[in-house]
């Protein structure tokens, strides 16, 4: 019954100290007092789901940054644990992302070659320095600075990053070897090696892309799925389509 003892200890801390002040720096002080076995079981299911999705993503993000695949796993563990203890959002995704991986490769690639020990050291140092900046911004409550970034600037940055990321992955789709870090260099290298395309890799890649697109779009065309969205109380209360997470025999789970 260690869980019950932990809950009782959290309740005592909440009674003895100012919970408002503590929870602003340590959010578990607020919700741990009401934590129970039912919540734990739900968190366990969520943890398993996140792990299944995070492993392949972390491996891909590490390769995108020019790092060994296992580095992506290392970079995915600590952020989740730290944010569970000090984060304030229960729905925010924490961990490596494609844009950060791309920026890491762009910055570190100017001082070291990929695959070398110097490249790995520089990437770790860059992550450490970035973490110090983020920690300082959190302590001094500088999140309001994001309000000065206009929507066109953010949209342009995201779209440009998506184009560069997609271009950098064409070498895997075509099964060829390319060199270069920038968009122009990548396109030039791909066009120069286009005649060496591996047809098996190309067919397999296109087939997977078509399947992923179909699996995301096709369920929404079924009447049962649309009826589930309209009849679900969760979606209507929040003003958005429901995810149909509770099956009624004819309802598809939202994608």
C-alpha cells in the first residue's frame, strides 16, 4: 500500500504549507493529494500508449538530427519524467520534435561532420545550453515573448521546416545516397542521383504513404463514424468533433 502512504503524505504537505505557492513550482502538490488507484490505472494505459508511439518517433528524430538512433530514446525519457513533476499542462507533448532535430543538424553540422564523436559532443552541448535558456525563461516568466511572434512568421517557419524535412527524407524513399545540409544542396544531390533509384524502396515507401493517408481519411467517410461524432456528448460539450473513444459497436475510434 505504498501508493496510499504517498497520497497521505501529499495530503499532509498540502495542509501544512501554502499549496498555492507550492503548486506553482511543483504541480503534483496539488493533484497528488487526490490521486487514487483508478487514476493510476488510467495513467498506466496512457504511458503504454505514449511509449508505443514515442519509440519509432524518437528513432526517426535522432536520424533526422544526424545522431545515432539510441540518442533519440535517451532524449525522450528525461523530458517526460521532468515535465510530469514540474509541468503544468496535462495534454502537452514533450520530447524531441522534427523541427528541433532539423535545427540541431543545421547548427551542429557547421562545426563537425555527422557520425563523428565531435558531432555527438556538440549536439549534447547544444541541448544543454538550450535547456539552460529555457530554464531561465521559465524562472523569469518570459513566456509572454511568444506573443510578439506574428502568425505569418510562425506559419512560414513551420512550412519551410516541413519542406526541408520532407526533402531530406527523399533519399530514404528513393533508396539513394545524397549529401548536403541545405535545401538547394539536397535537391541538387537528389537530382544527380535520381537514376540510381531503388524501385523496391520506392514502391514500398509509396505504398506505406498511401496506406497511412487512407487509414487517416477513410473512416470519416462512413456514416456510423459521422453519427458517432454528432451524437457524442463529449464532442458537443467542448465544441469540437468527438474522438469516439467509447465504442458502441458501430462507432469507429477517431484518428
